[in-house]
C-alpha cells in the first residue's frame, strides 16, 4: 500500500493520498493494534490538528 500511495499521481482533483500515507505509517496501524473506530476516534483528530491550515 505504501508503494502504491508513493507512486500515485493524480492531476486536477484533490486526493486523500497524504492522509492515507500517514495512516499506513501510524504505529497502531503498523502494529495491527487498531480497532474499527481507530481512524475516527484517534487518528483523524490528531492528524487534523497536525495539519491545520493557519
């Protein structure tokens, strides 16, 4: 998945490529220590805070 995301090129539209790349590198995801609500309750709030546009 990491290789595919790194090679993906899309022009003209926004993608969630950066988000997915960060997700597949998240320790809980890598270590298979995430639950079905991990993205919504844990990963997404932290990711949004780290990527806030000022």
